[in-house]
C-alpha cells in the first residue's frame, strides 16, 4: 500500500496536484514522477504542486520535484510550490532548493502568479524596429 495520495484538478489551464502523505524513495516517488509526466504529455505546462498535506519528504522526493521542474521548464512551462509544511521548508533550505522554486503561502497565490505570468509574457509585436542598425548596442 502506498503512503502517498495524489489528487489532480484543473483550474483553467493550470493543473493543481495535491499530495497527501510521504514522498520518499520507492513507490511514492514513482507515483509523483508518473503523475507529473502524464500532465506534461497531455500538454499541461503550468502546475501547482500543493504540499499542504505532505507528512515527510526525503532527498529522492526532492529530486523528483526538481526533475519535474526541469521537465516543465524545458517544455516552456512552470512548476510552482504551494502550502509547504515547515519541516519540508527546513529540508529545502538546508539543500538550498528553496531558492530554486517559486514558493507561495497558498494555492490561490500560486494560481494567481501563473495566470499573471501568462499575461505578462506574451511576445511584443509593436513598438520595436524589425531590424537593429549595424553597429548598434544595447549598452
């Protein structure tokens, strides 16, 4: 029997993945890997990982979160973390991973950030010359 329950739901085009239990080496680690891979394969590129009910996490579990983050980044997406329990924050701080992720106090803040990012990262199509002058510099 697994010590991790994974729930998934969509809020617009953002997947919220709710973890409940332990994320450790073995079956639970594989469950998380498969859940994130299935979302990316389905074309989801914005994911909130809700850690509110995570009881414990080991280095293997952290590694799987990093792998998911890297996969999403390489596909032009984002993985953000929400509701991180204090014991997980401590581990992420010790391993210096806390600064790698966008971390939010609540799921609502994480979703709002991903929605805002979508609105502010659209390519600009006006106001810039189509070709820079020869010898020009940004400095």
